[in-house]
C-alpha cells in the first residue's frame, strides 16, 4: 500500500492551508464554490479518506477544548484555566485539563489523547524540556485550532498569547536598583523557553542602562523550584562578595531564597532585596511579603479562548502573537529603608 494522503498533502498541492481543505471537504459556507470543487476533485483523484475525528469536529459535534499545562497546582495556571473556562462556557463549550508535569512524554501522550477524544481545539503551555514541536503538528494537520500561551515556542508560524516578559523583568530589576541595590543576582529558567530568555534579557538591560556591571556568576539557571532557590541562594551568599538583591524568574525559587535568608538571619529587605515573578498567592503571606511581577493569568486564559473561537470561525490561518504588559507589584521584600504606601 502507498502512503496515505493527508490534508496537508492536498493543501500543499493547492497552495492553501489544511484548515481551508478541511472546511471545503465539509461544505463550509465560508469557502467559495470554486475552491470547494477543486478540493473535492483533488481529494477524489488522490483517494483521500476523511479522518473521522476531523469530520466530527467540522460537523460541529465537538464542544470541548483541550488544555495542556505544565502544572495545575500553580496560581498562574489555575487563573489561566479559569479564564479559559469562563469564555468556553459562555460559548457552550467544556474544557478538558491535562497536566504534563514538565515531561515531554506526558505532553505527547496528552496530545494524542486529546486528538482521539475529538476536541475542537487545543491550548498549550509548554513544559520545561520541550524543544521538539513536531508532535504539535498533528493537531494543526487535522485543522484543529492550536494556540500556545505563556510558555510558547519561538517559531513564528503559530498563535501565541504571552506576556512582555522582558519588560516585566526590566521593571523588577529597575525597581531594585532604585531601592539602592547594586549587586543583583538572577535565578533564571531554561533557555529553550523564550519567556525565560526574555526575562534574562530584561534583567541584563536594566543593569546596563543603570551602568552596573554584569557578573556571570550571579546568573544561575535552574528548574525554578523552591528547593533550587534555597540551595542557589545558599551558594550565592557564601561568595566573598555576595549579592545584595535577587531577581528570580519564578516566585517559587524566590520563596526558596527568602527561606534560606531568614534561616541565616539575613535581613530582608535591609541586607538583601528579593523580587519574584508570577504573583502566586503565597507571595502575600510570606514574611516579609514578596514583591513580584503579575502575569495576568486570567486575562491570558480569556484571550486564549477568544482567539480559539476566532479560529473556529475563520477560513484562513494567520500566525500572530498577542502580548500583554505585566505589572510590577511592590511589597516589603524589596523596599529598602522605605515604607510601603497604601
């Protein structure tokens, strides 16, 4: 037997998109009669057989959106899911939540499960170790809308809903500098994910704009857990000339840093200032409360769902990126010799 003809094969031959082919095969009113005729003739000529899952989707039988997140037990992702569900339910859709645990194999398994379940769309935030985006091509090839949020791939041919992570990091580090801190360490995430590269770039730009030197040994990449934050801060504070502030790409590693400093009776913010990233719920409960960058999780979720419904109604796939501006939330962990204003 020869290779089975796919929607992407037909799309390539007619110089159009898989989603246009799929809609034409199912007599979508938005596709011209001429294009519909061309598609059906070519499909017959190439012995193309309609995929049953794609068929049910285009027939409008599926009313479910699949969502893949690295971790469910994070306020940020919980807020994203809440935003997605708000918009989905308003449109009569349900949501299936999948957790990858930052593991590539689980991510791939969830992709296959969601496709088999006949979801109408897939919304994804990538895991720490994801570098190969080929598994996600299965989704697009079926004409199923695919939208990345927060942890999105670098390539341009996708739809992404993200924060301006570089600007958020810049605000955080600039604030620390304005508070009088001079040697600011950065706890950063893996460079394969663009958002962590951008947070590092924001950190570096803020130092350079202030005329402060960049010390590579003060920049440490890790998995952004509380335990890693604790251990890295322990290492940093043993330097002959330790940092007087820490900007963490995650609230969890910022919490680890805070716990170590408190254990060693190093005063925060008098001796060391700390700013995290994400505005997790616990940041308001620590002593002192942690300064952080709010990523607008619920808004990202709402935008992701809205874009999904736009894609469902569209006949043309248009790669695009929606960028939200994160907000710096100043609390006591970074306010050296100043009172927090109400």
